[in-house]
C-alpha cells in the first residue's frame, strides 16, 4: 500500500470517528490525538499539556463523563481498512482478559478479586479491581512491520457476577453476526488461552458453522475417543457416547497419532527449535447438565500436541503444548496452520503491555465504572489509529537505539508510530475545531459541601455476602 493510499485511509477514519462522537467531539478527538502522539505521560491529566490538546484539563474529564460508545462501533469504523488474509485461508481473531487493578478505590462499585500475575514467587496472583475482555484481529505479518501488531475490535468490562469467558463468547458472537464486517460468513479462526477450554465457552460458538476454535488445554485434562459402533447400537439402554479414555498426563492411554509433522522455529532472540506436532481427530469431552445442559458429545474435536526440542535434542520447555481444535470446518486447517495460528495469540499480551505502559490503559482514576469503561474504549481507538498510521512512519532511531533488533531490521513498532504521530497530525490536520473561550464559570456557591461518596464492598464470587475492604 503506497503512502497516498495510507494517508487517505487514515484521514477518512479520523473524519468518521469525529462524526461518530456525540458530545464534546472536539475534546474527544484531541484527546485521542494526545494519546496517539504522547508515550511519556505519567498521568492522564498530563495529556492536556500536549500540543494536540488545546483545551483546559477539566474538559478532559467532562468529555469522558458525557461520552457514550457502542462496543461494536470500533469494528465497523475499521471495517474498510481491515487487511484481507492472503497467505492464510481464514480470518484470525484472539480473545483475552486483562486486569484493571483498583485496590485503593474504595468508592468504586463492583470491585472483586481478579487474577493478576505476580513476579514474586509464592505470592497469591490476585488483586482487587475490574477485568476487561478484548477481542482483536490478528493480521498476517507484513514486511518491515513489527509482528506484534493487532487490530482491536471490541472491549468490555467483566462484571463481578459475569463469567469472563461468557462475555468473550458474546463479543465474538456479535462480531460474527455483524454483516458490515468483511469476515461475515467467511472462515474465521479464534485462538484463546486455557481458561477458555471449558465446555460452556466451546459450546457457545457451535452455532457458527464458519468458526473454528483453537484453545489451549491443561496437561492434566482427560478426554475420550469416539465409541466404536455407537451409531449402530441396537437394544435397550443408554447409547454409548464415549470410548477409550485419553488422559493427557498418562502416556499409556494415548492411541497412535493420526498425523505427525515436524517443523523448524526461529525465535525473536535467534534461538532455533525443532517442533514436533501430533494430532488425534474425533476426540470428545464430557459436557454438563447443570446449570445448563451442554451436550458436548455432539461436537468432536481434534487434539493437537506440540513439543519444542532444543538444538541438542532435549525438550526445550517443561510443559508440552496441548490444543483443542473444534468446529465443523476444522479439517480445512492442517497441523502447521494450527500451530502458527495459536502462536499469534501471544501478540495480545504485547498489546496489553503497550497499552498499559504507553497509553496509560489502567491509570485512569475514577469512582465511576462508566467513565472507566469509556477510557478503555478511547485507548483502543487510539491504538487503532496508530495501526492505521504504521505505513506513514520512517524508523529514525535515537543514538542509543541503533543496535536494537527492531531498528536493525527496520521494523515499525507501535512505539515508533507513537513517536512520529505528532508530525503526521501536523501534516494531515485535525477535524476538531479550536476552543472558544466563554468566560469564567461562577462555580459552586460559597459554603457548599458535597456529601462523601459511600464506601463500596469488595465482591467475592461464591459467597452470599460481600466482604468489606
């Protein structure tokens, strides 16, 4: 794609975005530009000091308080620019959750105990706060572009009484049903972590014949082979659904693999691995009866085992990689496509890390859940704008960055685009109108005292009553 086409796509996206802002469109547009062009801010209010933001700092919070945004609106805005798959025969999307730590926000409602990785060994990996679920398109790697780019399509907060995997299933379901998106009705593959391998999540997507689900599964799970002659069973009694047991942790229960493939893998740090891929087709998992009937015996899947070997021949990692591939069109994917598709799931982790470090994704302090959700939506919009501008940036390293691998290979990363985005705005302009000062407000009446906000309890799942913080 040439520079003129990329510039036109970015300008059109910015004008469509500006037209879809309902209240305080000028302030929101300048705030998105401030996010996209500033990577060194230490707090959200510092974005009001950037050259892109021409208004006072108080309008920043007023705009977020009055803004409303549909969850699937970003995907429809990006629909004309979504890259069609060329090397793959399918569209690839990923879903994951990430924590929003708010342990000291005692007036923020609906806080609960959420998972947060802890680098100190032995400490419990939990915190108090919220969780957000994000669905992103994982595009194919481009020449001279960082392979860690993703295209955010949807984000939503996980309520304390809500199942995070169920919310992710609802997000993907809404995207697949949207006729305005280019992958509607086409073969789509979703990748997710092991927490999405439970029957409730896998069963939720089986209504889409064009969707194939690839999820990681824990190595202590047990599955079953299809029962031999179950379809021709005659006589009284319950039909036989499950055959021989397939325990991932017991090698003696493994039947011979249906396929066996070998591949080579070169890591980003230059390490070479030999990859062994085995697969077993038509495996089954047990469903459940309560609280909802999930007849998983009707949905066979392919079980894939991936092992990495170092150069000397020993196993490189202690844990083997087990994958479940479920869907009516799963046979259209070979072992190498399954392996490379799941490997792209880790790009979501890079997206969350960049958002938290350079876009202050989790640094907006507010006692209102609606404003927190609006901030997450705005950060995803800013990242999408950086992705659209990736072809307009030239890698100009600083003196101490010349020996970095990404600079030597001329890979355009989100950080480089954010560094150059201020120059791009000055060249293409902004649809936001300049501010119009209207005098100084009278403010509150002298002597007014606002009542303190009520303290909220921390909600704990599985308990009838909430615990006080």
